[in-house]
C-alpha cells in the first residue's frame, strides 16, 4: 500500500522550462518535506510544511518553490531549471515535529533530467 | 558543510556475519538519530532510531549504538542476510524537523 506517492517517477525538462513535481500521502501526516539528492550525495532538505506553515531552508535557491493546497498534496515547482538542478527529488512526511517521534516516510522519488 | 558523515561508501560482508555501518556527526546539539535503508528505485525506509538519552537501541537483528562523547553512531546487523543489501543512510536532528543526512553506505551481503 503506497503511503507517499510521487509523480512522475521520471521527469525530463528543458533548460529554463518550468516543471512541477507532485507528492501525495495517505498517512494524514502534518509535515511534508522536499529533499534534493544528487548522485553520491546526502539528501538535502529544501523546505518543509508543517500543516500550512511553510519553512524554507536558508540556502534553498529562489528558483525552487512549493505549494501545499491540502493535507494530502504537496508540489515542488522549479521555475527555471538549470543543468545543476538535475537530481532525485524526494518527498517525505512525518506525523509530528517532536524530536522523539519524527520518523520520516519517504516516497520513491522523482528523477529529474534537465536537457 | 557536511554535519553527518559516513566515511565508508561501501561495505561487503559474508552472509551470517556481522555488518557494522558507521556514522559520525559534528553538531553536539543533535539529539535524535535515525538509520534509513534504501533499495534501488525506492525511497529510503525507516529502519531504527535512537535518542541522545540512550546509548543503545535494539530491534531484532538491528542494533544502533550511540557514543555521544565521540559523536559517533553505528548500526550493527547480525546475522547479515542477502536481503540486507542496500544503501544505508544515517540522519541526525536537533530541531525535530530538520534532519541532516549522511551520504550513505552501500552494503553488499555475499551469500
């Protein structure tokens, strides 16, 4: 049973052409996250939503935006993709933000290719 | 600035033996640590966690050890099975919602 779903699994876009990646969850979790993972690197947090509250990481480029229209869905918008934005994008959710119970559940990721 | 480091990109172990995966961190404020397991074409899945008030947590074949003074944690898998072959990420948090991940260790369990 899929709990965190990401569509599409593979996305190809052209340099500078806006692209949207989607994530949905069936866990009814409060928190949703977007990570960027480049080859052989650690997943890097871009931003997260705690309910409707948006939290942007300080070093996330302005080129990356996010929307969370409801509890179940969260979108990652890349306004003008560059070659350096080619990566795996992982969506994750967690029930709460308490340190003692903050297990994150990940989707399978979307592999973005920029031509 | 990598706050969580996994210095071994890969590890090979014979089936039935112990696998030890290591992770070091630099931020003494981290108080919650997790290990994730990732198969190809799948997202990471939660494996085991430990809070800084403990030095050991065990779940079946998996045990995580935390040495706060050394800023080091390790994951022990015993006995190792071929199905354990995957990439293992450690992650650390100090705020409850910001996790820092290591670069992963690819474990191969040889039948």
